[in-house]
C-alpha cells in the first residue's frame, strides 16, 4: 500500500506581543492565523476495520488540533512569561480570561515547534506528523518539517 499524506486546514484568531523585541511587534497586536497540518501514513487495508482505506479519520485530526491548538489559542492573548512582564500579565488577567502564558517568545517559528510536539504526541500509531505551515498574515508564514527535526528531540 502506498504512503499517503493528509492535510487539514485550521484557523484561529489570536493576539500576541514579542517581549523585548526591537520592532513594532513588541506591541500587542493580532493575527488571523491559518494552520495547515499534514500527517503521513499508510491507509488501513483491513476489510473489517471501519477506517479501511484511511490513513486516519479527518475528524480525529480535527479533534486533536482543535483541542491542542485552536481551543487553547482562539481569541487568546499569547505572552511569554518573563519576570519583566509579570505585572502586565497580572493586570491583564484581572480583566481578560484568555491570557495564554508560554515559556517561549510567541513567534510563528516557536509556535510551530510547540504545535508539533502537541500534535505528534496524540496521533494514532502508524501516523506521523509530516509538516506544519502557519500563516501569520496572508503573505507571511513559517513551516515545520519532520525531516528537518529528526534527531533533535522533536
């Protein structure tokens, strides 16, 4: 049986600020993110398997990414938790309920690294995460590929 890649697109709205950055993205601003998740595997050939002919059910991929990424970040403010912005984060948290604190600078690149770990850990046996593409704007995106990250602990 052939190896097949499946891709599903997701979208979410989120704001972030790049703490310590020397450009305009140090300010709180938002994006309409588009995330493309590609997995790779061999379709089931077991006639009794309800998923016969599938690498994985698109609905399962939707649930995994929905729970790990979209539900967590949609309409959130993502901030790196640093001692320098602790007062800001505490002040915002008193007014807003969806503040997501991360231990990394919330750039497109770092978000992809985080997403890859979260998604890969939940995929069914025999299915591997192949690539991610995260559009921050209509013309700007970052990509993560499994082949580039083999042996790096990811």
